[in-house]
């Protein structure tokens, strides 16, 4: 059995500079164990599986798997899957948008000349102070005018404000302490963020830090964490559009754009297709 398959690079305008995603274009008839096995085999941070929608307003349904299990929502898989389907000529119900059904409900993806942008899901925010942060990040360069915060959007991130982009890039986390912090906060990962100099085209430098199988892992570009950061800024009354740089420490060129439209926050970027073919099941 052969199924259409794409591997795309998300939040970048040039291949090999963003966050890769595998997309299985038709997962009908596959068991949960098959989905998990395929995700382990691709060995990417996420693999998505496209299914017919169950909700009448959705254009498609997606299941999102890591090598360890299923996620209700994730950002770069949302944009990457929408890109793959639109490129393949997937029909949409409403011109200018495609609606994804996933574990957190329906997520609208806006289509325009600048690329794709998903509407950030609702989130809950909880200010978080923990003495472990200094040891975990090997730094005291925290921006004390802002509060570290756990943001829950189906996937949970601890956002830590730093005094500058330079301080973000200088971080050399202690893996065991970082794992303790992640476990204590009950989050998937840590996102430190800091301001870039005013003459840069982007406004913030961010990093997505995780611990997997006892080792430090850094996400090249993280849609969900950037959506959490946008919700964090909106809660503080900061609703000026901005751009984010991520992946610098990994020699990637991830770029995320954030715009605010009333209660809706759009997390946008471009995606390029790297592999377009079939997978044998």
C-alpha cells in the first residue's frame, strides 16, 4: 500500500533552515500502533496524519505524533500540514482559509501572499517563580520587569524573559537541572526570550529547550511556544505586531510573524517542500 507523503520545512523561506515535518496525506484505515510506528521511523519532532474531518466546519482532521506519543496540538505541524494539503490541491470550504480539526478543536489557517498563519488557540496563563531557573539555564540574566509564566495551550511551555537576545543565545543549560525544572513546572519545554537590537528586522530571539531521553534537545522553530508567547504578550496588553528569530543556536534561520486582530492572534510563516513522494505501508 502506497500513500502520498511529503516532508516539509516549516517557518523558513529556504530548505534546511526551519523545522522539518513529515506529512502522511491519507491515514484512513491505519491503526494507532501503525501511526506511532511511522512517527518513530521518521524520527522527526512531529509527524502528522491526515484524516477526513468529523466536524462539519473543518476541511480536514489531523493527528499529530511525536516519537513518544500523540499531541492535541502543535504549531509547526499545523502550518506544515496545511501547506502540504494546499500544495496538493486540497479543496477548502472558505476562500482564503483552511480549517484544521485536531485535539484542541478547530484551528483556522489563513492563506495569503505572505504565507500561512494559524489562529493561536485559547490558553491559560500562570505566573511561575522557581529558584531552579537560574541553575537550569546557568544564568541570572533574567528580565525582572516581566514574570516567567506557564502557558497551557494543550501543550504547556514555561516562558522565561531574559534581558536581551544576546543573553538568550548565551544560555548553556544544565541538563539534569533543566529536567527538574520541566518536571516541577509540568511543561513540555522552556522558552527563554529576549529583545533583539532595534536595527534588526526581527524583534525577539527565542529558543525552545527540551529534555528527551536524558539529553538536551533544542527545537529549531516552535509554533506552539510562539503562540504561547503571543498570548503572554496579549495578556500584558502588548498587541503590536512583531517578528521572532529562532534556531540561531542551531545554525537555522527560523522566522515567525505574529499579528493581532481583536481577540485573534495569527502565528505565521512560510513553508517549503523538501520531499514529495509516497511511503510504502
